[in-house]
């Protein structure tokens, strides 16, 4: 956690929530630290003199001190979030990202959609779920794994 925070703050000052979001994005959604791990680590870094915070519009903005920049520069090797994506196939990353963006769309329909729009979204999601499960029932041709358009039920 420490290395990830130092690396992100070396790029620019950030709010705690931005750190959480950025780690999640850079790890392809595989590492989503909680506020309960981010904020104590930020406090520890502040206690060590590596980070300072200031209020900005009612939120704390964290930035590195000179000592913090030196500590960040001493970090070498792979960025911490990349350890979570090293063994992930590109299609797995794409699938996870598609699921996350679908979930975000669902949240928007829940918040802003009319009752009719929400009901239609339920129908779309149920059909999508059935279609996805039908993919698992398909027999793939070893020479051509492209979708034949026929789904097993």
C-alpha cells in the first residue's frame, strides 16, 4: 500500500478517494483498497514526514514532502498495481472492465431512470445473463472458436 501511495503522489497531489480509484483503475479492478487501508497508511506516511495534507473544498488533499519525493524516487521495479495484472490475460481484463462499466450503467439507471426505464433495464440484464451462460454451453470448434451464432440452452 505504501509503495502505491508514494508512486501516485509522486505524479500529483491527490485526495484519498482519488488514490483508491486510481489504484483500482491501474490494476484493472483487481486491487481495490478500502478507505480503512488507505487513510491509516496516509496517516503513517504523514507521521514519518513523507506526506502532508491540506484542506481543499472540505476534503484533504495529500502531497509528498521533499522527503516523500526522495522515498518515491528510491522505489524501483514494477509499480505495485501491476503485480495484480501480470498473470491476467487481456481478454480477462476486458471482461472485467466490461462488467464494471455495465455495473456503473446499472447504478445510473437506478439513480436517474424512471420506473419504466428501470424495468426495461431489468429485462436487458436478465437477457444478458442468459446469453452469457449460454456461451458456456457452446461447443467451440478447435480450429475456429468464433461464435457460430447458435447458443445452447
